[in-house]
């Protein structure tokens, strides 16, 4: 119904399940006799008109693959000279009738602006951080939680053998979803997330009590964006194109402080990009597939300015602006539940 050529891009940090979305869009479009072109490296591909044709043959085997066959970047068109105008011109020149943008708060923030300015856009919510509003969950989150939970299981046995405290730094820039869920699943003794700043001394006292009672080891799950009070100030770090601080280092800093104050041997482990790489879980493959099919159907119906979202068991379209208006952070109920298991 009017849609002749669908463009698709993946932007921001990569995330398990991106290829599931791309495959689903291409295969659903093929069933509707519609052409799909991929844009390379997120918004960079639109700015530079760097595209490749996508057909069913190209996407047939990509479902279990991590990363994105389109590549990604943190390019922000609004920070480039005439970036928004150039994006609109490229859209026309590439002969696109609709663009599907797969991304998190930054990529979808640009999509919301371009959509407001009249570009036909559909968003697909992607981020391991799970911090997008409007959808119960983003794809990639489940895989990331599983990886972090597996890591915590492994760290329990070695920490116990050596009577050590291990501080595990987990991704999640402004929201503690991965740390909280992995901490619950992997039975961390202390969980520290950005939403609930904690004084370092109270963490130290909890660990000391645990050693006194036994067992004489502890696992601390700390979100890379956690705010700790009562310790040394962190050093200033570099910013990305969306103005976000490149995080990392809180685990090491916290481990040093805990070791110094308790006298217990304390080490840190940073899970880093291990949490984003590799094959998606079955849940994320299915969610990515459902998002991709629905996004493509909206494109075929000529319905734009929307983002596909999971609400309960259904995939529904919501205004793209709803998803980027604010961040979805961990709520009180969930945090209180998790606190039941703190040392
Ligand atoms: O937004 C997803 C995320 O993995 C965050 O958890 C993390 O802070 C950030 O991306 C890291 O991004 P990069 O790999 O670009 O440094």
C-alpha cells in the first residue's frame, strides 16, 4: 500500500538480536514483494548514502549471529554540519519510502526528531540496558542478563575457595536493570545500581558481617553507572557523540576501597563487552523476530512515526516520542525485593 522501498539501520551499541530483526524485516518484506536496503553503520550510512541491498538469501543464516551485519556507530546527525538536512536529502536520493531505525535512546531520539520533521520512520527498541520507556522489555536485555548471571555463578566458586570478595562491574549506563536482574539470578550479596546511591561504609559493614557469620567470601554486583558516596571522586572521562560519559572503572575503585577498609582480599572483574557479544538467547531471537515482522507490517501499511513495543504478550505500535521522553529506571518494588537477599 504505497511502500516501495524500506530502509533499515542499526545504531548505537550493538546488541544480541539485531540480526533477528534485520532478517525478519527482509523476510516479511519479501512476502509483500517489497525491496529492503540496509544502511551501513547506523546514521552514518544515511548521511553518507552508504547502502546495500538486502534479500532473503543474504539474511537466511543470520538469526543466531551476534552483532549486526549492517555495522553500527554512535553517529549523531544533529552534531554534524547540516546533518539533519543531509539525512532528509539522502532519504530522498536513496528512493526510500520508509526507514526502520533499530536502536536505543540515542538512535531513536534522532528518529523521533526526523519523524517530527516529516520523515516516515518506524522505531524498533534495542538495548541491553532495557532503559527504554513504552515497552516492557527491549531485545538484547535477556541475553545480557544471562551472560552476567552465568559469570556470577562462576565467580561464587572461586571467591569461596579463596575467601575473597569479588566486585563485578556490569554494564548499564543510567539504569541498573542488568545488574539487578543478574544479581538476583546469580545471588550477589550486594547489588549497587545508579538509581539507589549507597554509602561505601554501609557496603563495607555488610561484607564484614557476612564474613563474621560465614561464609567468608562475598560477591558485589555493581553497575558501571552506580553512584557511591563516601569514597574518592571519580576522574573525568571522555564523551561520545551523544554527550554520554564513557563509563568504567567503578568496580576497580570500589574493590580497592573495600579491601582497604575491611582488610579482606578484594578483587574486581569487569564484564564489559562480553555482555553484548555473541549469540542471542532464544527469548531475544524471538522478540527481535516479532519486532521486525511487526515493524515491516507497519511500513507496508504506511503507518509511521511509531515504535513497536512489547506490552504483556502482544507487540503493539506506540508513538516513537513516548519511548524517548524519559528513561525507564528500576522501580522501588523490584529494588526492595532484591534487597531481601542482600547480606
Ligand atoms: O548502551 C549499551 C551499552 O552497552 C551501555 O551499557 C554501555 O555504557 C555502553 O553501551 C558502552 O558503549 P561503547 O561500547 O560504545 O563504549
